[in-house]
């Protein structure tokens, strides 16, 4: 309502015109405006009515006739209308409403985003009630069938927030609109910290019994029948479609995903919506990169990530649950900031679209958005924003809308102007209001589903595979095909018997039913025999037999001594860079309220530059004494010599390293204010995101940690005095305390009952005055920072229980070894392990391990882009091999070490890590156990460890794909058996196809014909042992070669250069040394993240032109300009790229014009690879990974796009977990891309037709 009264005479809206859905073809309706508006002391006839807005007259025609407002209904869609009533003196009021014209069976589902701020701020409490009341008031008009809350119901998980606001606000829906809730991170753990998974207050407010009485209730997580953390509901839509809404806790545990899979599999005839607190970010699915890139962690990155039952983020939830089911249609979540919205379409294993939506409007989301385009109105917890999903099954259509209860407005606007403009990043807001057409949302088709059975650990080579649990929804029998890890067909049928050698076998079952539906499932078969040395899958939850290197306690690391301060000798404490298990626990030991929320903390501090440069951070205060979450106050390195004080992106002042400073902070939490001082001078003030008893409050009985952080954002340093007082000192009082002095911080007037100071004068942690205490806290376990996670801790007796070994200290070297005395004499063995990293630091293995001073170690390190094989002998390290390459990010990788005598063959997913066997020719190690290695890692995972004695083992190499470029029908192929091994000398190498010998020798060349060639390698050693392996070599005919370009003719006239860069142009493309070179530094602005409401729109991470990190880059590219190329589809693009610089380089594909293409970009400086979709000038991040290329080194890129599914490889290794399906672009040519890269080069460009009707592969 807008009221512009200019005197005491009032015009009121007494009966607002309601938002409503109207079935297309409905009769004209008339609204009596005299019943809507009332004028004080004037007859209604004295009012004049004007239609001031009708946003879409094609949907609703409005006319202001004498008898009332007449509405006629036209096209499907919506229109926003505004009616003004004005009296004779010019006083006026406006009523706004929206009309949807829909099909006759349309209905609405409402999504409540994070409501946390409404519960913690008394001034905003009523907004929560207004939101649910609005839903009640509009239930009938909008045909509102269900309401979903996506979590963060409260702010601090405190009793008043639940009892006085959250529960009674949600109770307004009881008996009127069915609804579900779920716990977000602010609803879990003490103070809403998600440090541990406790939800007592949530379950007290929303007990299972409350919902068991409702018609829609389906059930809860089967292991926790009395907890509502994970639940599902069902209802039937007007068209008869059955819908199932499944709500999952923040960071769902591994076994919760098992339960969710079971629930959906049991309801194949239901269309499914999944709600959770954290699934989508504002640019792509929430994965481990979101925290370092845009400052928002997933459940795995809170204390919950250390829960033995595990935790999952958006990406792993997609991989382990969502993609597997054909009937999942929508996901909704909150949690993430940015512009608070993203709608991205992903496609499941069956090609079914899944519409993933971020819905969040809390404080922290851009004030531009929460103010509906007016930043001055933004904040206020989100101004009552809620999301409406209107499903119109008869029209094969659905739409979304965002409504602000506080404004009585829908979010329909744009930044500055409706046109897209790069200069101001202007254009329409995206994701808050969308329409999707040609979407079938009726009853889902029940589809056949593969089930390869449970993993097997067997003691025989004769193995029976079991696919009988596969579901057949067709009228004919299923076709079963079983493939090994190299893609070779090894068996058919539902229960075939196969002979498998000793070792690990990752098999894939593929079923095809009579209707052509294809589905796959995977199974692990581990074959042991009496000689197997070790099998460890951690499915029993035990680490018995494993030992870490000896840890040094915090007490041992803490030292006391004398240093000069202000030319006076002072006793100081030297503290180390603590691990997540360590910290200095301060307890106030005073009486008073449960939380200390007004206090001053002061340090006399010396920060060595050499220490803080290791992490870039020094944690000062951690209020979570379990150290399970990010600390509350840091010094963050801002230059080589200085750092700023603060949290959450606001680091102010200049703390000069290698000098003494008096660092003071005050916390006035009732006003959410943090003030910062250096040497008595105020350097900044920031508003904190949580108030009185939230994150920064110190729980009196628990205390707080100093110099501690959960992911090693710590540094070593010196302190001579620490002071804490339960009072907010004034600027003048802190100024009076001045700069560091040898006799400590507090003046005599500050030595009061509620203050404590530590001066370390007795070379211990005793206080100099006050009741507070300071003690070492070191919780290092018998296995150090190593733990097991998995379903074994949820259902320990279940046959399908699983576990995996995790190390996530994010600290210096952590190693764990198999501590069996007999293992110290192991020699000549094959060591297999599955590894996964969601960080980019070092992960690896130890072998021939005798002790910390004698062993081999293989280290894979993406941050430093190197793979290294090291021998440690008597504590001295010798590098045996190295290569400039990291490892694939967030993927299960099969790592193998085969050591025979002094020969070491390390492979990763079957590829030799160093391209050849490594021989330790000088004083090699001769025996020892095995171990695991993790360094500075937030998350390293190890699983399915197997150690077997060396036997003759053939290795034919990885599958190859080649092209018959010259058209002679043959291609020379290199065959390499270097990764084969044996204790006895190998006497013969034979390569054959269907028993016809092709070639002999360890390394040889053979001419292979066009087609799919299955080549068999047969080895025989001097003892008569035989081993066989196969490799697939596909040779594409010349007719399938769309493009082959090696630039040896010195020309690139078939390529058109487009320069888009804003700086350092123009580009400089030329053919040199038989390569296409680009030597200009041409580049542009790029979208980055420094806060959703940053004054610079290029730093907000979101925009009308696209969202993300390091996006919207414009450089230069050269596209292949053949007229036929614009119609290419379903092809493979390969290119050899190199760069003398370290910025962006990559390829474009399905290129249509400058506003429509896909882009794969690598950046060595930022250490990332990203896949983008650009459609109509708007850029969307489809996937990203943490890896990069080596400078001045050829890197082989391959991108396949086949039936809209995109796969990418770098040097033969997968970049992304699964193919990324996208249907926005369907055809186009290829291009070579450079951004900020002087010295980018491209060669051997090949484009192969993957879908040629004339191909031998058709």
C-alpha cells in the first residue's frame, strides 16, 4: 500500500484486492472498488480510481468502469496491477495485486527462505508471523498445496527464538496448509554453530508427533524415528500427480542419503522435490570450492564435517542421491548469500531435468536484492521475502515468483535498466522470477534401474556377480552387460560367473530394457588369497593396527623467554601455529549471565612475517571451544609486511609484522558491533552478522580459545600480555592504554573484578591478576588427526555399512602407517588405495616404511603443481622423480604403487605418474610397511587399501583414440607395456587381435585399421607364468574428421579472430614454429567476490550478466570459420595448448556468435578449471575444478559433447566427476581462447564427429 495523504483526511484500503490464480477462459470479473477503499469523512463516490499499472495486458485486460474494476483474462501468464484511489484534494492510496492466468489444474508450493534474522532481532520478529499469515490468507486464491522451509529457522538456536517466534509463526499454518521444516546450520549445535549435530530445540519445537497426525506425513529417517531432522511428506496435486517432498538436514550424513535413496526408490510413481539447507550456491552447486572462493562453507566445512557419520555438500548430494532417480524434479535450499537466487537445470542419469533453486534473502544477501532494487530499503532480514512455485501441468509449464511481505511487492526489476550492459553490469535480475515451458510435470514414468549388488570381498578368483535386484519396468527382459574398469565387456546376464585375479575390481553393470532405457550401477569386487598382505576398507569403523607419527603436544611447543619491548626487557610467551586439536583455553571463572556479550580483549603481540606467510592468517579468538568452526577474530595478511584485523571480509588497520603492537578489540554484541584498535588508535568498526548471544558471545562456563582455528588459519608468534575485561572500553580508555610496554597492558584502574591479565612473568600460564585461567588444550587422539567416517557409525550392524579414512586437519604433514611388526619386512608388493581430495595441497602414500626417517613417499600436490617421488634414508631426502602436474579434484582416484627390487611403478587411474618406471639405483630401501600421507589438507580420503605380493601382471596401458587423418585406412599406434611387472624376468611380450599377432616387444608400434580394436597383451616370464591385459584402441575414419589443423603450412586463414578484451589489446595471433601463437596480454575486467553488497558491482560475485568467481572474462579467441562448422554437433575437440604466462587459456565449442557458446578455461595463476555456458550474453558456471597447467609445457585438452553431455580431460585425466549435461546450445564451431596470456599457443587441433551416420562407430 502506498499512501500519499497530505492532511488529516485519510483514505484506507479496507479490503485489499487479493493476489489470485484464475483459470484461462474464466468469465470476466468485476471488483467493487468502493469495498476496497474507504475515505474518512467522505462518501466513496468522492473517490476517483485510476489503473496506474498493468504489467501485461495480454494476460489481464483491466478497465475502470463506473460499476467497478473489470478484469478480462487472456493468455497464460501473470500481470501485476496497481489501482489508485484519489480524493478531490489529491490524497491517494494504491493497492497492488497480481493475477496469474493458468491452466485448470495449476497449484502453488511456497518456499520459506532462511528466517533466522526475524527470530534474533526483536524489531523483525513480526515479519516471520506476517509471512506465514500471508500464506494462510492467500491459500485459497493461489491454490497453495504445500509450504517448505529450507532451514536456518532460527539465528542462534536459542530457546526464546524457538518458543517466542519460530514455532508460533509456523503454527499459523497448522491445519490450513501442510508444511515441512528442516534444520539449517543455525539450528544445529550450541548457539547455532553446527559444531556438533545436536537438534534438541528444533525437535522440541517440531516433534515427529506433531506431523504424524497430518495427512501428508510420510516418515522420517529410519534410524531416528523420534527425530524430525529428515522427513518426507506426500500430497496429490489437482491433476492427480502424487508428489513427495523430502527434507534433509544441513550437511546430510552419509546414511541419511542412503535412507533418501531408499525412500525415492520405494516411490517411483511420485514426482519428487528435495529440500535441504545447502545445495546450490549463487553460481553453481555448492562444492568444497565455495568456502575459499565466496566465503560460505558447506556442511562438510563446519564442525559437522568431523562427525563420524559424515556430512555431504551440494555436489556430493547430487552425485550420491539426486542424479540417480528419474522422478526428482526440483531442489530448494537457502544458506548462500550473493543475490540469494540461482536456478540451474541439471540432468540426472536418465536425462531428466532437475531444477535446482537457491532461495535466500537474509541479511548478508545483497541489499540491492532484499531492497527490491533499492539498496536503502535492503536488509531487515529479507523484508519478508518468500518464493512461490506455480506448477501448471496441463500447460507443461511452471513459474517462480519472489514476494516481499514487507513491501507488498514482487521482485520483477532490474539494475539501472532492462538492457544487458557490461559497463554497469546492468540488466534484469535473474533467478527470482522465471518461467519454464515445455516441462512435463505429470505422473512420472517408472523406469528400469540397474543394481549391481553389494560390494564383495571374496577369497576366491571365481566370483558370481549379482544384478538380480535391478528393477525392470518394461515388457521384455533386461539385457545385462558387465564392464571392467577399462570399459571392457567381461560378462553378460544377471548372475554371471567370472574369473577375476587377485586385486581390486571396479565393475559397472549396464542394463538395457525393452524400451531402450539404459542405466548403470557400480560395484567393487576385492579378490584376496592366502598371500594377500592387507585389506582395509574401514567398514568396521576401526583404526586398530594403524599409527600416526608421534605428535608433539602444545605444552612442548610453548616456550617462555625474554625479549625487548620498547627498549625494556620483558618476559614473553612464544606460541606455535596450532593444529585444530590445539589452543589456549581461557575461562573467566566469574559469575553472571550464561553468555558474556560485552567485553574487551587486548593482546601485546609480535607477529613474525615468516610465520604468517605460511597460512596468511593468525587466529586471535575462537568462541567454539571444540574448535569445530571458523574462528571469530583474525589478523589477515593484506600485504607482504602488514595485516588487518577483523572477520568476514572486513580486515582493517595495518598490523606491521616483525614489530610489537597492542591489538585491542571490543565486542558490543547487543548492538552487533566490533571495534578494532592498534596501539590505542581506532582503526575500524564493523557490524557483525549475529547479535547478543550469537557467534561472538563467550559462554561463561565454557570460555574461549586463543590462537586456535579449525582449519589451521593460525601462525606462530609472541605475546607478552593478554587482557580481557567484561566491559566495552571506550575509545578514550583504550587510547589511554597506549602501546606495548614491558610491564603489561592494564593500568591500575583497569585491575577490577571482571578483568584478567596474563603477563607470563613466572614462565607459566598463571594470571597476573583476576580470576580467569589460561590452559593448554590438546585433544590429539591416539590416531592423531585421522578418523573414520561413514554409515558404519549410523548402522554398525548393517551388512552394507561403509567407512572411509579421513584426514582433515589442514595442518603440516600428517602420516599414518600400518603398524604390524611383520609388515616391516614386507617387500616386492603391489599397494592399491582409493584416494580423494577436496583441497589442493599434498596427498599421497608411504611405502617401504620403516620409520619417519626411512621410507619412500609419493606426493601429489596441486597447489604447487607437482608430483614427486622421494626416498627418505636416515632422514635425508632424495627426489627420485618429479613432474609438473597436480591431481584431479574431488574425484575418487585409483593410486597404485608396484615395487619390485629397486624398480617403482606408480600409476594413477592406470596411467604411469612419471611416464616410465622409476629405478632407485643407489642404495635403495629394501622392505617396509605402507602408509598414508596428507599435508595442509582440509579433506583427504583414503579407502579400499589392498597390499599383495608382486606376481606377473600385464598392463597394456590406457585406452587410446586416434584418427586416420590421411585416409589410408591405417594408423600407426604405439603399444607400451612398461607398466607391467614381475618378480621373474619377463621373457616375451605379445600383442594380438583375436589371436592374430600384431607385434612383439615391451614398446612397439603396430598399424591398426579403422574401427574399434581390442588389443590383447600376453606376457610370459621365465618361470612360465602368463598374464593377459587388454586395451581398446579406436581408430576414426577420415570421414569422421571434421577438422585437423597442425598449422604446418604457416597459415590460419580458416580462423577468424575476435577481440573482446578491454585492456592491453589488440591481440597478436600468428603462426610461429608450426603453432598458432597469441602473444598479447589482452584481458578485461572480471567478476569477483568481495561481498554481495560491495560498492563495486564487479566485486559482488553476481550480476545480471552472470554469477561466479573469475567470470565474465573477455579476452581474444580465434574461431574456425568454415560455413559448415556452425552446424556441427556431437563432436570431440582435442587441442595441444601451452602458455608462457599463467592466466586464462582454453577452448570454446558449440560456438555460434560472441553471445552463445560453451567455454572450458584453465588458469594456472588461480589454479582452477571452469566450464561456462554463455547464452544470449549471460554467462553461467556449469562446473569447476581445482587444477591447472604447467607453464611452457604442452597440455593436451579434450572435450567431448555428445547428446548434450559434456566431458573434459586434461592430459588424459578427467577434469569433472561425471558428464555435465546441458541443453541450451545444440551446435556450433570451435575456437581457441586466451585471456591475459602472453605466449599462449595451440597446435594439433582435431575435431571428430561422434555421431556420423557413415561412421564405423554409428
